[in-house]
C-alpha cells in the first residue's frame, strides 16, 4: 500500500506525546485523547440539518395519530378488511394514504404476503400487508425505522374459552384491541419521522425505509417475511431501529420515568447491533441530552420478542426501543388506550430515533475491517507489540476516527482522528488487552457506525482416535 490514503499515522500520535520509549508516555497520550466512557455534552458541533429535523417533530401530531389508530377499534391481523372504519383493513389503508400525503418524496406501498393457516395463532389463511415507505438516498444502503401496527387483546367476554397460551383465544379476532401504546405509539413515531424526513428536502447519503409491520402479535410474521425477502435480494441494511411500546412513562408499579428510554441489542458485545446501540447513545447525548438512553445488553425484554429479531437473524444490525417503565396490565388488553400515552415523552423518543437516523443517513458507510476471508485486519506490527489497524476506504469519507477500550469495558474509552488514511499504528497498545474499531467521517463531520475488529472464535478441533 502507498500514498496518502495508506500512510501510517504514527506521526499524528507523536504530536500528542505518544511514544514507545516508556509506559508513562503511552499513559500520558491516552489521557490526552478524548474519553467517551461517559458521553460528552456536545454543543458547538451540532449539524443544523439534524437539529431542524428534531425541531419539526410534533407531539400533537403524534397524539393525533395514536388517537386515530385507537379509533379503528381493533387492528388484529385477522380482523375485518371490508369495513371503512373498523379493523386492520381500514387501519392499513389509512396508514398508506396518510404516509403518501405526508410527502411526495416517499415511495409508499403495501408489502403483501399470502400467509396460510398455521399454528395456534393464525387460524385461517390471511393476506398480510406491511406498509413500507422508502425515501431514496444517494446510495442503496438502507436504514430502517420500524414498528408494528397490528394489535391484540384478550377477549373481555368471560365465557370465551382461553387458549393454552396466556389466556388468549386466538379464534376471537374482532374484539376491541385499541393497542394505543402497543404499538400505536411506535406506529405514530414511524409515521411522524417519515413525514419529517420526507418534507425536509435534505439529500441523504443512505436510503431510508419507514416500515410498519402486521402480524407481530402472531409471532413476528410480517417482519420475518420482509427481513427474509431483503436478505434474499442481497440488499445492504446498515441499521434497523425498531420501536415497540414507546409512548408511556408510567409503569404498572406506579413509577414514572419520563426522562429515559431503553435500547435493547443482541450480543456478543462487539456485534453490529451493539455498535448501533452505542451509536444511538452517542448521538442522543449530542442532540437530545436531556433524554437518557439506557443501553440494555439483551436482544429484548426477558422472554419477549420484537420485530428487530428477524433482522438480527438475517445478519443485520437491529435494536429495539422500549419505554423505561412498562405497564403489563395495559398490554394485550382493552385497557391499552390513548390516555396512557404522553405525547411529549413519545416525541422525545422520536427525537432520539431521528438523531441517530439522520446522523447515519448523512454519514458515509462504515469502513470494512476484514479481509476477503473475513479475518480482521489487525495485527501487532511493526514491532510485534503494537496495534496496527487497517481497513478498506469508504466512499465519500474524508477521514477516519479510531476507537479503543480495555477488553473488559462495555463502551469505547478513547478515540482519535487520523485523517484520510487506511492504516494506523498505535505503538505499545496490546491487541490482546484492548478492543479496537474505526469509523468513517464525511466532509460535513458526520461519522459512520464503528466497525469493530472482532477476534473470530477458533473452530472446534477434529481429533481422530483409535
């Protein structure tokens, strides 16, 4: 390798006092670099395009959407499709038309699948329709914001026979199931972001997809079919932000937390989903500093599931947003009504989504940090005790930001900018004791997801015996 894009960055480190002559020099240099274990309070480097997007989010519109969704009576996946006012057919048609009205830049269509009768929950053949709005960007790589618009509730008729799973009778498909928080709140959030991003006129690097899934309550059916279709098509999906139950700050135990939201992400600790969660935390600290993002190192709540899971199964980075305090007594019942949703709280959760989505959409793609065989481009050269990081350049990137931390620490502790290079040597840093990653930075300062250098598991040995 040669030229400016492949020069090593040892000289950049020397300017900060970094050297290989003693441990003290290395420690001094590490202290002089930016510590990010606690997200910093950014003030002067906010992108005005992102700020305008966040300012355009309307709590009143969010509440009006939740109220409208509740007004359909039920959105059960197997409910009526021939009524103009009640059931999933009326709901999905309204969602489709409303998203089309919100911006001519959005390409809004039904994503339709014929689903056969199967299992306990799908009691008859059904035509399942997701609603998908695409906002084309300069590149084909996709960023998703998702929720599910279907609902379900236990029948209030005590004479109805309960099923074997949690008191549901899945043959009852038209009883009232308002689903205001689960997941009218997430649906409203996705529709509001589609409107705001569509109306903004901002040209984005990435293509944005605002997807509302049906059949979530029957076992993640709509999201599974869509994620599998995306995987078969070989589409590049960099991130999925799934929002499910994000509108109420009051838990069933009476505890109120209007100042935070949980983000669940699957492991292992340096998975693509964990990098996405860290990115959300970082951008929220910049653009929505009064709203705390609580990272939860688990794919979802214990024993529960959401529409991000099929994307995880397809190898995509996907996380779930969920309110900090859930009221389980209001979930899957006729009590899940709009009076529990707080529009200002829902708007803050929408702004956290928007900050991460916009920042990623304006940034270049993350650099590739593995070779053609999937091995990490990380070694101990040139001295045998250094950390040498290499990567493939990202289109539209003008510089790169390197991150590292001690290997038992969950979040990045240090970062440093190295300019337009594709190789960096960190003298004296052990690759055994630290985790490293690199992000691409665009001309406007927006950074990509961090691509982490992951040590692949050693395959099990096959030992022949007599």
